[in-house]
């Protein structure tokens, strides 16, 4: 199998080179020395570390009643900017609902438009959501689905998928205030 892949790679690389070299001279633009070039890499991963309060003062909410316009339909939210491949920034908002003593639901929106999560469960506002589960000590157990990807067709202005990772070593559910411990977004160069 390895012997077959190398010649195939060389054929593809040669074809790409020949295709590129057949471009017209007028299609090629030279940069002057000292010219800066800005490259943009669209966001593909968001890492989060949160404390989602477990105390008796944090109400348990019905996920079917969630709507981003009603601050009483979720317990907490946080936001950051993510980037398209073209470098355009979009506001990513994450809404968090305590739905059980050991479980939270997460909804995502980009520039105010709710985003479906692939393989997520159907929740309020007719979108697929993610869930985060904890053990009785408030330690992270899992996120469901395991890999949270946006569904591209439900966020038409976003042409790439974004993976969300609730950092298992940092995300907790202790009897303390809501806290964002880590919110790392790649891309946006």
C-alpha cells in the first residue's frame, strides 16, 4: 500500500505544478520586497474551560423554553469572536442552561443566528444543542456529542465547521460562581 501512495502523490503534485505553470504571465503578480501579506485562517476549534455553578441558587431550567432573547431562559452566557476563512470576524455566543443537577445544555449562535450542532439533541428554538455532564463531585464526565461541530448549512455565512471542546480538565460544576477559565479560539490571524 505504501509503495502505491508515493507514485500517486507524485502524479498529483506534478499535475498541480503543470497546471500552475501553464498560467498566463499576466495572471502572476510579483510582490515587492518588504510588502506584507496578511493570511487568514478561519476558526476551526474553540476550547472552553468553565465553572458551571451547581449550587441550590442556580435554577434548573427547561431546555425547550430556551430563546436567546429571554435572559431568564438560560443561566449563563459567554462570547468571543471567531473568523471565517476570509478573515471576517463573527460574534460567537454560547448560552448555558442548567437542566439537571449534573447536566447543562449549550446553545451556540453566530452573529445572532442560532447554529445547529451535528448529532446534537433537538432543543428549544428548534435547534440541535450540546450537553455537558458532571459527576457528583462536580468533575467533568463528558460532552454530548463527543465532538461538537457546527452544521454548515445552518450557518450559511460560515463556510467552515467549528469544533467545540469543553476542556475536560478545566470544565467543572462546583458550588461557586459562573466562571470562564479558558476561552481559546484559533484562526483570526
